[in-house]
C-alpha cells in the first residue's frame, strides 16, 4: 500500500514514522521549509525512552504527480484548504483518505472536494509535540488511530488500513460508528481546551484554585450535551475519563490549542469551537462557558492575524 502522509508535524510525523519504521511505503507531503529541516536532520522521534532517526521520503506539492492508496491527512484546520488543493493529484479512484483532524467540519470539506467515496472517518489519540529543532517528542503512551466508513458499514479497505496500522505497532480498534468516535474526541478536546484557555493555565493550575474542578465538570457537561443532542451520546466510561483528566490535581496537561494561544499564534477556534457552538444553537443546547471560551479565542485570533499581517 502506497501511503502519503500529508504533514510531518507532531501527529503526521509520529504515525508516518511508525509506518516507515515497520517497512511500509511512506512519503511525506510537506512544505519546502519543513522539507529542508527533514533533509538536514532526518525525521527524529524522541521521548519515553525512544530515539528514532529516519531518512524520510519527501515530496512537495509541485512534484506530486500520481495517486496513492492511503492518504493520512494530519494538518491543522487552518491549513486544510491549501492542503486539500496540494494533495489533489494524490487522490485517485482507489484512494482512501483518513483525516486526523479534531472536530467534524473537515468531513464536509473533503467530501465537497473529492466526493464521498475516498473519505473515511478518523480519530488520532497521541500525545506529541515538536521541539525547537522540529523533532517529534512523545509525551505520553497513547498511540491509537481509529478509522472507519462514515456510514458505519464494514469494508475491506478499512480492514486493510487497520491491519497496516496494527502491524506497525499502532493501536487501531474496530469501531461500529467512527463518526460517534469523532464526536467523543471532539467533546474531550474542546473541554480540555476550554478549561485551560479560560483559566490561562494547565489543568493542575486550574484545579488548584477555588472553582477550578467545578469549571472542568461544567464545561464537560455542556460539550457532552451537544454531542448527545446530535445523536452521539458520550459513553459513561469516556465521560468519567474526561472528567478525571480535567480535574486532576497537579496535572501539567495543556492542549496544543492552549500553547498556540499563549504564544500569540492563530488557533483552530472556528473549526473546534465555532462549529461546535453553531451546532449547539441549531440543537437548542445552551453552552455559556463554551460561548465565553469561543469569544476569548476569537479576540486572540484577530489579534494574531493582525500581528501576522503587520497591522
């Protein structure tokens, strides 16, 4: 199976490296600047006792010329439009696209460009970041990639992708409803991001002050209510896990959106929060805390865009 990993950042770099190390045919579609770093240093994965250096096969958009069997799409939502145009030559009649973005809006975007046929659902669970050298740093053990047909049917291509992933040491459990899994991950990530962004600190810093733990539970209740109203109620076990995560004393955990916020960089506010609260309004679900987090993030987004444009 010929695999194109679109993006070689913290998520795409991690999963692409696992597949390449397992001997799979992996090519990374990257921007020229990222390509220069990877050619100089290699694709390096560190953390939790691992120190892996690969010489990755790279391609830039101007040199992409033939279809691939599997496309792993792991860009930020802010880069989705450009990435979609860049990867178009890689999508043929037998291509499967597995998007690893959080949220839901990217499914409609991809179907609008490529039709429903190639597009699978996808959920990535991995705790990684890029360090100052551009190396992928693994911060915690999870390494899971869930995929499935959007309509929930069984298919040979999903079985083939899952076999490929598990053969590379990536957990890929079967799911009867990948869209529900995407909703549940969306609830988790927006809850974590809202708590840390509203508190302007890590989970542990939020929990250490009066009302911090209550904030986490209240935000989770809002996000879970939207998912339930959309027909994808979050299972009790996942609700308990998220509640424990956002109320854990001393936890240093922060999501990437929070780190982008405090660094003054653009965030995925519209893809993760704007879309969620729009769906909440359509479903008549009140979300005052998520609304407040969205407002704060939108203010920062305008500021970051203005700074980027020199305004």
